[in-house]
């Protein structure tokens, strides 16, 4: 399933190819499990699911990275892209940290692009519900249940194809991303400060 949110001209991804190659994921997880994961991602203090205990970030170090909230929403200053497959237990930490970093940097000037690879553990269920929760808060471009398996055949070209798919909005709308810092993250456990330090 391909889905996007955001109303600005720079938030619209013209990606007919993505629409054609993607499939609607079947729901695997029960609603209460999906809800618990979304809550854990959106609320860093939520204790319902285990997550990496992160120290409070040294925000004074990264204050200059914040986009001035008086600037009109539109052009993307920070483009966060990632590929995910079979990483349900990691989502509260990984996506929770990404959401915290986006909140700090300025949601209206951040874009989140996720390609999910047909995970049998319900990763796509959580991502689909999360996209709905994000709404117009920040721009999201999700490709769910993409059927390319990087473990089959020549691994590196397949991984490159998946990464390029996550970066598709930058290629499709270079004028909207001309000043964007691109942060590419894979399925690892990290804290919001790790992301801010990488941008720094």
C-alpha cells in the first residue's frame, strides 16, 4: 500500500510506479497490539512496551538545527528515510526516537519516508496505523508490503533499489528538497539524540 499525507505542493509525491508495484498488506496483528505499538511510538513516556531507555538529549547543543516556526510550512529541511522489514519489537524505540527528533526539528519542515518489505510479523500493520495518526502533522510517504526480498539473488543491488525507493520523493521533487538534509536510518535501536547528533 502506498500512502501519503500533507497538503503542500512539496508534499505530493507523483509516484505512479510505486502505486503499481505495491500491494495492500493483509492485517496480521490484533487491533490491541497495533494500538499498543502506536501509543509507544507516539508517546515516549508510554511504558506499555519495552524500549531502549534513552537519556534526555542535550537540546542546547542542537538548538540551531530547529527550523524557525514562523517560516511558512512547505520546503523540506529534513528528510528522514528508512527501510524496514520484520522489526516489530524495534518500532517503539526506532520510530519513537524519529518522532521525537521530528518534533524537535519542526514537523512542518520534516518529511518521513518509509519502505516496508512485506514483513510477516505485522510491521506493516503498525506503520499503516501510525501514518493515519500522523495526519497532517508532518509529511509522510509510506510504501508498505513491497515484495522485493533483499535476501534473494544479488543482495546489494536489491538493497540499493529499496533505498532508492525510500528516497523517491527527493528525486521526484528536487525543488522541494534542494536544501534538505537527508538522514537515512535502517532498522537499528537508537535514541532521538543519535539522530540529532547525526544531523549536527
